[in-house]
C-alpha cells in the first residue's frame, strides 16, 4: 500500500503539471505549489545522496547508472520548480 500511495502522489504531481501548467507559472497559488514541489524534489535528492547507503549501488553497474540518472533527474526537478517559484 505504501508504494501505491507514493506512486499515486508522484503520478498526481505529473498530472497537475501537464493539465495546469499555465496556472502553476502564472498565479500566486501556482508559485506556492511550485515551491512546495521544488522543496519535495530537493529533499528527495538529499535523501538519495546522504541517507541511503552507497552499498546499494556502489560496484554495481546498473544500480550506479540508475543512481546517477535519478540524482540528475531530482536535481533537475528541484531546480526547475524552485526557479519557477522564485521568478
């Protein structure tokens, strides 16, 4: 159940971004939502880099590639949402 609700939350974020992008970038409430999403993805990046054990991916080719790609993805998401919120 926990995994389902995490996936559902991330899916809902994506649907919000696809269906309401004009409101997200053009209204005060949208900027607040973008700020919250930026904080969410930045915290997710922090957890990936400093909380999870490197033993989960170090020395494993596929896991290392996935670790790097998702770290870049979470960096991108945090920057884009925070940039949108603050500009």
